[in-house]
């Protein structure tokens, strides 16, 4: 048996293990210091009440003869798809139920979607970036070209005529930079995709952090996107589902390449290699979209956003350049005094006992930048900023 | 963008839609007849009490600040892996925790495992077969050769020197035939795999139905299998998890091909393209392995097995040849009077209002055979057999 040799080309990431090592060493040498972690990429607030109640009810049902559910539809139950359909309708995006595919999260689908594309395609990936886009294509030996995101374009790179690619990843609000594309910018991307017969893989996992109605939460708010884009979304950050696992992917029925319906191809992929999301979890997800559920999840989202605001205001005061922090849980800042990412990491840890994430870990264009996140408590975030005020 | 053209080669299966159409028509024309479905491939008993209680507790935890869990390890929590480790230990199979990968089911893993193999491999698949083995390889354009399972070899095909392949699928107890390999037979397969530098993908999804201790429940009960096999298992049929979704895959640390550790490759695949099984579901799965949980799930398994026995005894009485029905929820019978699969389907439906599954739907060697399952109630199964007694 011959193995997939492309796995040899995967880069090992030492980012989080190096951070852990440095933090452990610091803690050992400074047992009296309270370390504040602003590097967390995971939610910290518990599941909201509506979700808990819905899942309790679903678990109880599964224990009764009348309520028990075996295999469900691989693409998800209609009760959940109907809620998502309504959620999009609020932004004037019309979806058919068959265009909505419930999944166990955006990460799975972003990797698995590549199954339906030829190996021959050229892939365009922004740098800095969520590492999964690069790794999943490397596993399948696709040619990758990078799209330069930097301070000049505010980490929102735009298409150029000379860029030729078949697949492009756009993530807005962005991980790790927190930057958000506006409508005009996304229109240009759709135009470029159509001209190049390319497909946009739109990662909308952070859409719920957008609070300006003029900013698109979905690529399908852009005219023509239904013929050139697939959208991936998740309840991970929206409703604290990182450990509960539910997301959804939108593939419109009129998304056709090579005379093949990508909607039908994805349905075939999912029915063959996936058995659907647990019934219990789908009932929890359904509750997220109820009136009460929306109220509850926005209490958490707004709590995180308040933290982002506290960080952003501190940076402004010190004239530190940054993106994000408004429509995103992430703040992406230029390291002061031309420090490298790791120099600033050490500086923050040594001088203020604050842990963040060096931008260099997200690609070459991340060098000299740094990511702070809003997933700690209000109290800790405030205390961290007071410490920052003292050392900047 | 170019699509994956291999999808054009996928055969559409009309098996279950044709069955549904025929049954609907019969029901319309015979509104007074009670149809008994013995074609069901899904469990029908509710989740057992221990599982429900464990999941209720986990859901409640997730709603509290102290108990909330975000991202978990992609390969599963140790609390569950330790239980599986002990479960294997009972059969003298030693597993390290890192050799156990928790997943959302055997179907996902059986498809996704192909990611770590080269496209160049030749795949050996028994016929008749669970269609997923064929489809997932067709999607990746691997050459497939078939292994003839038939009445002569009791649907337990054995390796031959002239068979050259790199990957072989073995499913025991088998879906759809219910046939079970014994130890000597599996030893021959391990020997063949080693001689041919091939890998065995061992689908053990029905292992819990084995009640004869001399029959292997795991390929790792065979000496040397750890160097040439991966095992896939599921709680779907074991504990009624078809709608709750949890399984596990065993990749031993010393499974090396091309100087690459398949354990490390699978870990890389799962950490890159998967985010783990919901915490709540893993707590439910943990309860399956408790003393009380085992007692409860075996009440259900034995209930199904009692149905299988009722069917098997009826067939014996009429001298109808069959496999399965003892260590399996499936009974695979030779259609009487040389009827084809579909002729027997029509005969059963018209004369006895019983629905089963034509063997021809599982591959060319399934022609002339028929699958009955034990997932209906005791009462209905008995009634169906009384009807069968009258028409045979």
C-alpha cells in the first residue's frame, strides 16, 4: 500500500506549543504573577439557556419509544434548515431548503468541499490566514498562490487582473485580522470570480460580530454570487458551539461548473461520507434562531465585543495601528517600535504577564503583527489594558 | 474551476427509492393490509437510560460557567478513550490511548481514511457489499477489483495467491450478509496482507452481535494485524446511536507503510479536517461502556437477536439456505424456487405484505438473494413469519 505522499509536504506548526512553553517557563519563574490570556481563540461563556433547554428536551425524547430518532437526513433536518432560511431572508437572501447543508462545523466542510474539485485547480489564499486552507490543499497537491494582505490594503486584499486562479478563499470578518470587507469590495471579488471562471469559498464563521448593517454578513448579499460562491458558517462563535459542533454550508442550486451542479455533487459527497449532525445538537441549534435564543446569544457576543472595544481604545490612545476589534472578536495590531511578532510576545509576557498570539504564526505577512482576542472576562481584559497602559 | 470528474462515474442507486415506490403502490391498492417492514437497516429501540442520564448531565454542565467545554481534542476525550481501551482489554487487545480516535461514525471514517492513501493503490472489495466502500474509492479514481462472495464460500471469501491488491475491505459480521469470519479465516487474511504489503480496512460495526467467544470481534485479536490493519467501529448498532453519532477508529502506532506512520497521518488528517465529536455525545458514549450501560444495551441487542432467531428458525423449517441471523441483525437468504431478488420482493409484498431488501441492490453476487433484518418488534416479526409459513 502506498501512502499519500503529499502529507510529507505539510508544515508542522510550532506556534501554540512554543507559546505554551514560553508561558509555562514564565509562570515557573514568576509564581506570584497573574497571567492574563488574550490569545484564546475559543469562546468562554456557557451555552445559553434556550439551547440547554432544547437539548435537554431532545435527549429526553431520544430515551422514549415515540421520540427516538435513528438515522436522520445527512444534510440536516428541515426544522433547522427552515430557521436558517428565515435568518438569511432577513438580509434579503433567498435560499431553498435543498441549498442548506447542516454540518458539524465550518472546519470540516472547508476541508471536505475540496473533494468535489479537481486537483488541477490553482488556489488563491490570503496571507496571513487560518492554516486549514493551506493544509487541506497541500494534502491534495493543489498549486497554491498567496494573496498579499498587509497594512497598505488594511489586510483586505483586492483582486487584480493579473491574478489567475480557480479557487479563492475569503474570510470576512477575518481570522486572524478581524478586518471586514464592505459591499463594494465583495462585488469586485464576485466580478473577478466570474471573469476567471473561479469559485469563491466564503468563510462567514464570524458574521454574527458584524453590527453595521451596511457590511455584508453573507456573500449572497452580493448580486451574482450564487453562480460563483459557496458559503461556510458555524455556530461555534455565534452561540458558543465550539464543543457542541454545528455549522452550515450554502451551495446554491444554480452553482454550475463543467456542466455539473455543485449542489448535487456536495449532496452526493455528504450522503456518501457523512451521516449528519446529532439530532440533539440540531435541536440546540434550532433554539439559537428563536427570538429568545437570539437575545441570549447576543448577550454573550456583546460581552465579547465590549472586551474588543476596551482593547481597541487602549491601542488608539497609544497610536498603535490595528484592524478588527469592532465587527470581530479579534484585534490585529502592528507591534510597536518595529518589534517582531515574537519580540512583542516576549515583551508583553515579561513586562505585563499578558499572553497574545504572534502574527508570524499565520503566514509571512503576519510578521511584525500580533493578535489579541476578546474571549477573556471583562475584568481581566480591563486589568490587562491597565498593565499595557503602564508599559507602552 | 474544474470539478472532480470522478463523480460522473458514481452509479446512482435506485434500490431504496424503487422499494419505496413499490410499497406505496401496494399500500394504496391494499389499504386494509398491515405492512410489516423487515427491510429496516436502522435501530428502533430508544437510547438506554444510562446514556440519556449521562447526556442530560452533560447538557446541564455546558450551561454553567464551570462546566462549559469549548474545543475538545479532535481525537476525543480521554474519559471515553479509556473506556474503549478497557473494552478491548477484555479480549486481550492492548491499545494505547493515542491509538484510539473518536469519530462521528464509521461511515465518515471509512470514507475519510482514504485521504491518507495514494490514488495509485488497487482496492479489493467483496461483492455483495455496503455501497460506501465502492463509492468513496470511485470518487478518488482508485482501481477497484471485486472479491467474489457467494453461496459456495458462504459469503466469506478467502484470499488467493493470485489476488494482488493494496487495500482490502473486510466487514465481519457482514452487512448485508450477516456472515462472520472465524479466527483461522482472519489469520489467513492477515497473512495475505503481510505478504502483499496490503492494508486491511476492518469494519467491525456489528461486533456487538457476536455471542460466540471463539469468533473474533476485533481484527486485533489476530496476531500481526497491528502491522497491517485499521479497525472501524461504531455505537450506531451497539447502542442505538444512529441519530446520536459516535464511533471510533483504531490505528496502531506501529502501522507503518512507506516509512510513514499511519497513526500520525490520521492524526494530522483529523486535526486538520475535523473538530471532534460533541462533548455531550462523548459523555453518552462513555455511559455505554459502564457496567449498567452494558447491561442496558444488551437488553436491546438481545431483543433484536431474538427477532433474528425467529426469522432463522422459519427459514430452516422450509429448508431455505441463509447466512447470518445468529451473530448479526441481518439474515441473508437464497430466494426460494430460483426467484430473482426482485421477483421474491414482489412475491413477499403481494402475498404476505412483508417488505425486505433485494440482494441485487448490494452487487451482482446479491442477485437471487434477499436481506431480512431484525429491527422490527417481536410481535411484528412473529406475525411476518406466520404469514411466511403460509405462503412457502
